[in-house]
C-alpha cells in the first residue's frame, strides 16, 4: 500500500481542494423564521448561551466543525470585551445546568475586543480560530459566552425555527460563569456549520533548528493508515475528480520515501480510533532556510476508495522564519 501510494503521489500529486462544505440546522434559509433576542447587545451585558443539537440534525456523520454562522435580522457590528465559543459532546438530555450540557469543553474561539460583522438575513460567521471533531453519534453542544457587549445598527436578534434543537441561556451580571440558565426545548437559533472531513493543524515557531508538530484530524477515518507529504509547491494536479495540493518535486519524494526519518517524523502511520495522529517536521538548523515556503498535506488510505485515497486534507503552508 505504501509503495502504491508513493507512486500515485509522485506521478500525480497533491492539490489544495477540500474547501469545507456546510451543514444547516434546520435549513439554508437565513431570512425566514422567528426572531430570538441573541445577543441583546446592551452595554456591559454578560451572556452564557448554549445550543444543543441531536446527531440526526447534523446528518449522523463525523466531521470537523471549522466555522459557525447565525442569521441576524440586521446589518451592523456587534462588539464584546470578551467573547468565547466552546463545544462539547454530550450523551445527556439537555439540562438547565450548563456544565451538564458541556462536560468536556473545547475552546474554538477566545478573544478580547471581539467584533462580529452581521448582514441582515444572511449567514454571518463568528470567526472561529479552532476546530472541533464532531463524532456523528453523540449530541453536540455549542456554547457562547459574552462579556461587555454592545452593538451598532444590528438589532441584536437572530432567526430561529422552532421544533429542532434546544437552547439554554442566562444574561445579566455574573452570567459569564452562571451555573444554570433558562431552558427551552427545540427553540435554538438557525445555524450553519462549516465542516471538513479532514484537517491539518501546524504548531511551532517554524524556525531553523526547531520542530513543527503536524496534527492530523480525520474523524470519519479512525484507525485507517495515513501518509503525510511536504513539498516546495502546491501543484495543483488532479487525482480523479479530487485535488491534492503538493508539487511532484524532490522534497516530496524524500518526505514520502522515509529516507530522512529524523526530519520527516511519523509521516506514515495509523490514525487513532478518533481519527487523529501527530507527525513532526524537524527543520534543520540551517539559517539559509529562512524564507523557504513548505506546503504540507496528508491523505488517508483505503484500498476500496477511488485511487486508494479515502480523504485528502487541505494543504497548509509553513514559512520558515
């Protein structure tokens, strides 16, 4: 399998396709429904707000949530002194106790001096900086916490369509860390999730003599083999009807061959049951490498899939500093 994969990539090689697709709850109609007062946006206000989605509303499939958007009823700017979005799986029925709905929170946005640009009756993204691996089985909780909110022109309301997912909320002084809130079944905001089947996240300084960690995420392919590649360009070259964004250069061949295991560490392996793995790129301590641009991507392997590739992750650029 590894040799076949090497042949495919050297001859065809990888391109950056895989823009995320969208999952809508309950529908892609941002200008219809009732209005919920979220967020109120009065000066100095605090909010703790949760939406809880059954797996069926998300298609019962695993994916990475990379963005969330709501459908506001006005155009303008909503600001907050502190703004946080957290996500978690839960197997419990929705509770008025916030922590019951959010047992293992993962922060996907945490910022000060937040500004949300809203467009009337159109999907308006929150601007997540992290992602969450939804497992496609358990219920999904999205929590938003707001401190010091204000708004300009935007009415402070978003569209909802009752009958689908739950909400729990608390506002006013102390709401940021409030233990409980008001509970309402099947009355949550209309939501658009931007999702991806696979994602590669890089961490590290990117300087000569340091090691960059490559976090592989592919929730639907837990337990499958993976292959990482690094090249000096991003193609593109099609593989069947898909694209993978690396160039068929010497660096790619070396990164795939396993001939420099001290540099390209764990570039081949198996994803864990949750669809995650960690590879590493040890940048040689050569100052002349500063400014070099490296393109990185990974695929998951499945002999029954087209061209033997199950998933192709979007390409990520690393510039050596």
